[in-house]
C-alpha cells in the first residue's frame, strides 16, 4: 500500500493553485458581466431601428429584429448555465474558459448577421467588433485576442467577397431612399476592409500589451504583498520569541514556543535545537518540533562522525536542497526515511561561543535561500539569549532554594538554644537561685529582651523561608472579612489598650469574602497591625477598614497616625532586613522582615500592595486581594 506523501504548511503547489483559482473566479465573474450587458442589446437594436427610421435610414428591419430575438434566446441559455456553474463548489478551468469562448463565438455570429442585414461592408456596426476585441484581450490570453481579431477581419472579408460575387444576397443600407452600396465600388470596399483589419489588430496588440504590463505589475504587487505578509509573520514570530525570552523561565516551555513559532512562520515541517556538551564532543537534542519519534528520545550526535555538524559548530551555516549525502549525517537515513529534502543548520552563538545548533527541515527541495538563512540566524541569536537567560534563572532559583534551606536549617537549630537561654534567665530573675542586685536584674532584663528579639527574628526568617518553599501548598478558600476582623481584634485589643491607642476595625456592608489562604492572610494582617501599633505613640489611633475596590477585589486599609516613613526609605520599604532610621530610633532591635513577608504573601495571592505616608503624620497601607468567586446557582 502506498503511503501518502507528507505535506507541510505553505507548500508552493498550494500557493500556485490558490492563485489560479483566484484568476479563474475572476474570469467567471467577468463572464457574467457579459451576460448582464447582453440583456441590453435587443432593446438597443429596437431603439436604433426606430431612431434610424426617424432620420431616414432604413435596412432589413425584420431580419435585424430576428437577430435581436436570437441574442435574447442564447443569452437566456447562458444565464441559466452560469447559475449552474456558479453553484458548483469546484472551479474547473476548462468549463469556465469553454463558457467564455462560446459567448464570444455566438456574439461574433450575431454581429456578422447584423452587419450582413445592415449593409454588409457599408454597415455602421462593423467597428463594434473592436469592443469585443478589447473584452477578449482583457479576459482571455493574448493568442485568443489575436485569434478573434483575425476572425473579425476574415469574416468581414468573406461577407464582402460573397456579396460582391453574388454568393449571398446583398442587403443594402438606404438613406432617404438612396442605396449606400460599396459592392459597386470595390476599391472603397478594400480600403475600408483594410482599415478595419488594421484597426482590430492594432486594438488587439495595444490592449494585450497593456494587459500584459498590468498583469506583470499585478503579479509583482501580489509578490510584494506576499513578501510583506511573510515579513509581518516573521516580525510577529520574533516578537513572540522576544516575549518568551523576557517572560518564560522554564526551558522546555521556552523551547516548545520558539520551535513551533519558527516552524509556522518559515513554513517548514520540523525544527530542532541541539545543545553542545561542555567538552564539545557531542550534541544532544534539547527540543524537536515535527521530527519523527526516533528523534524525541535522548539521542546524541557525535561531532566527530558528522562533518556537517562540525562545520556548523565552527560557525558556518549549512543549507542543502538535496538531502542525499548519507555519510554527512549521523542520522541521515532517518531524515531521508521521513522524506525531508531540504535542511538548514545555523550555530547557536552566545558571546562568540557556539553552544548548539538550530535546525530546520523541509519536505520540498531547494527550500532555503539567503533570506531564509539570514532570518534563521537572527532567530538563533534570540534562542541563544533565551537559553542563557533560562539557565541563569534556573541557577538563581537553585541558589534561592539553597539559601531558603539554609535559613530554615539555621533558624531551626538556633531556636531551641535561645528558648533554653530565655527559660534560664526567667529562673534567675524569679530569684530561685538567690536574690539579685539591681544591676544584675537590669543585665538579665536586657539579656532576656535581646534573646526574645532573636527568637522573633528566627521565627520571621522561618516564615519567609516557608513562604518561598515551592512544596508548600496554599489552601485557597473564601475568608469572610467578619471572621478575620474578629480574630484580629482579639489578638491586638489588649496591646492597643496597654498603649492607650484607639484601635478600630470597620467592614463595608455587602462585602464579598476574600479568596486566599486563611493562615497566610492572617499573618499578613498581623504584621501590618503590629507595626502600626508599635510605631504609633501613646494616645494615637490605628484603624483597619475592609472596603470594596471593584466587583472582584477587596481592599484592606491599615492606617495610623504614627511616626510615618521618610521619603528616601519608601523605595526599600519591602526589602529584606531593611528598617527606616526613624523606626530604629524608637525600636533599636528589629528584624526588618515583616514587610518583606507581607509583600511575599500579597504576591502569592496575586494581589497588590501600596503605601501612602508622610514622616511625622502617619501611614496608610492599601492591600488589594481577589474576592472569592460566587458559588454557581444550580
């Protein structure tokens, strides 16, 4: 059983067929224009006969009216045939051209009859042939136009000769009772026929020449339009690849996007990315699009056994339109089995160092020209940058994970000894080992304070590391503002009362639940409110408000009239371990991790945080979080 030949997008034969179909459909539509115009011919003959009678001109009116009826009849047949042709889903070139030729042929027959019945060579209708020559030159090939011009000239010569020799009856044209008969003046007849012949051939030559020039320009315009389309597609492809370079960090996802984009925009069957090993001895397939399954496994190419790959690694692009040299490809037999005929390889170069090879594979022969090579090299440069970015990001991600692991480990190991030290200090301060002097009491108080601060810092370090741990699963669900407000009020009521701070929480009516992890949202709010109370002086005010910020967003505002934030500190506010100078003056010991944790939680919930503050007047934090989706009504 014969296997179907593979196809690929953008095939040349498909493009040619499409162009032919467009031209064919245009011819079919113009043929119908002939039919519409022909409906006016019989009424025009009747009107011309009446006008001629008024002016004193007469001819065989009965015969001309019979010809008008003949035109009306065959035009009705053509109208019916055109409708059947128009209904056909397939455009058959021979049918459409045959339909056009039949129309012109019958029109010529009708014209010869009209001329014969209106004076023969002396008929004023003789030059109407020129209009048909023009139409034929526009709609049909040049040979057909010259053929119809010759037919008009030969036909008129035959009619004139037959009438002169008496082979057919002569129907003279009369003006005010006098016959206008060129049959009695053979010289004048020959001169008129010569001028007529020259006129139809000059018309055919002029119109076909103009149409040839117009067709060339139309074809050139179509080619330019196609070239612009290709350039636009390539620009869009490069833009998509550039976006991928800047936004996608996963290497495999990046390869998937760039290879599929390149295959589509270049109109090829397959794209491959091969990466060079550190020792430069082997190439491994990092990504393939459209290649056979055999290439999708972890296969490697030995550079020493592949002269082509060795040349590309040395910096020379390679393109061939006849894939026949099996010894030049380590897996050349696989490529030929897949019926690839053209291949293009360019080096992936990063800072003058080749890191791999980008390949394109096409089913058509002689596919890649210099323009394709230049574009492919540009794409290879983008892919090399994207590869380097992705690798750098992966290395940074690994470093961040290692740092988080170290933070967790160090914090965990420090917490237990510090808790033991605090316990021992409490025992000493309690007088269980004897009475302490005032100085001893003060020293122990300071030690306990610093130890507790370190325990707090360790706790925040562990929280930050835990929030960045990819293995942590966020448990999203609806969080009612009323539930969250109740927990926060119970947590901070006593602390605010101790500092004589007015603490108030308000909730806008009809507010939807927040979509988030309850534990993390509560941690976020505790950090913000704790800071607000800590940096607000005695008898100050701290307020928390839950308000709507659009249909799908809940805004939480945490406001105080405390010390505020200096302008120069605003840009570093959410950085790890950063504390503003005025905060240090009030509370010397602090971790500077609270707001970093807040920002981390907001980002994980795809929310947004902003701040307004003026030193000495107070601060307002705005936290926008997504509202929980409304339950579906069943």
